[in-house]
């Protein structure tokens, strides 16, 4: 529904990301209403580990939202290259995302789509840092649902059973389930519950049919498995009450396996995130857009290249005519933000 452009904000004098309602939806009342809700909800969030809204004009002829520009790459793309995160990296990322998720909930909001592709990671002071992005399907608990909210919206493998079965009853525990799925996948290289459809994933979750951590990654012990057992409990009241509680329990379970060598390797990995890739790789990635598939049974996270994108002259004309206050750059066509500098790290839906 939205397109994201890299731009220079002339009034603010900085690089920004501008999300625009696509031309096909500009005159669609429900699409405009959802776009306005995204801007309104995202503007509530004030935390270092969630993307900030700087400006918006959702009642103009062409609605747009201006976000801070984050240089980095989404976590899904990072795992596609590396397979998994180390226990130390995972501890850092999950703690940061937990603070963002709890801040979102404190603002009376449910993100509804906490997943790998909605997390940007980048190097900061020799360590990995993460930001939660994309509030496109987020809900405000103090606002009435919109038409269409009665249907599940999100990413199948990251949705809790309640989000699938009762999509009109948004609740904070949806995001806690998504964060636990993200952590499990980043640690093992595969999602905890798999299936060929929404019903298949739901059935696996309801029957607790997930691979144990010590089988997926032998260097991790049973304490880590116990954390995920609680995070994925069928009964909501048996799960962790907050994201911070989950993050600290996971950190404590992972701590015995973290060595000094892990600390050094994490710093090296963070520094490598800033290195430029060969031109051929950049060009190849520029032609592709990635998505998270609903189910995957191989050893990699659920990331597969799909269709080639078309950066037409129409797209560029549309962007240029949209923002009189912005010096617009290319339309952002890849989830792999690092491979297309300069680029905004805001995921388009």
C-alpha cells in the first residue's frame, strides 16, 4: 500500500525517509484512513529503539509520512547472510527490542507485526544496535477498530494463536509472542512453529510442536528451552508479563554460554556490517525485493527472493511531484537497506 523514498528535508536540513500512499490507493477512503492511523500511532512512540516520525501530511492530495532515516539493514537480511546471531548479539538485540516493545505498549499501542524484517540493525560504537520499524498494521487500544481489522493482519509464522483466532481483540501479548518468535529464529536459524498455511502454523503452536533449542543448536542448554516454553505457553497468563521480563530471562539463560571470544567476535561482526559490498552484489540486490514466506522447512530463516522490481519513470515523477519540501531520491525497492546507500531503513509494506 505504501512506497518509501529516500529524501532530503529542506526545512530540517537532514536526510529522511518518506513513506507515500501508493497511487492506486490515493483516492481510496479506507486506505487513506489506515495511512493516517499509522502516522498517528507511530508519532506516539518515544524510544531510542523504535523509528521516529518527524512529519506527516495525511490529508494532502498525496498522503505521506516522514520518518527518521536509519542506515543499516533489516534483521531478516542479516540472518539470510549469516544464518544466526551469537548468544551475545541476541541478548543485546532482544533487550533493545524489548525496551521498544514495552514503550509501544506504554503508549497504548500494539505493534501487531514484530518480526525479523521489521527490525533494522546497524553498528554503533562497535556493537550491534536495533530499531523497531513499520507501524503499518499497528493498533491503538483507545481507538475504535477500522474496517478490515476483524481479519488477521501480520505475518503468519510470527502471529500468536490469539492474533489468528481473535484478530479484532488486539492485545500486548501479541507482540510478546512475536518477539519470542524473532529471538528463537535468530538463535536457531528457523522459526519455532512451521506449517504450509495459517492453520498449519496455528496447529503447531496450539500443540506446542516446536523443535527444542538443544536439538537445533547443541551448544545451548535446557535453561534456554525453558524460557521459550514459557514464552510460547498456550495460556496467556502463563507467559512473561512484559517484553523486558522475557529479555532478562533469556539473557540469564544464555549467559553461561557467552565467552570472552564471543565478545570479540560480536565486535568484529558489528564492524563488518559497515563494510561496502562489491558493486556486482549491490546491483544484483537492487533488482530484487525480499519477503518473509509463511512457512519454510530448510535451515535458513524464511527469506526468499521474489519478483524483480520496476523503477519506472512514472515512479520517479510521482515522487518528485509529491514533495515540494523534499529533494527526493530513488524509490526504495529493497528490504536489504545496506546494499543501496544512501537509503532509508524504513520497510515499505
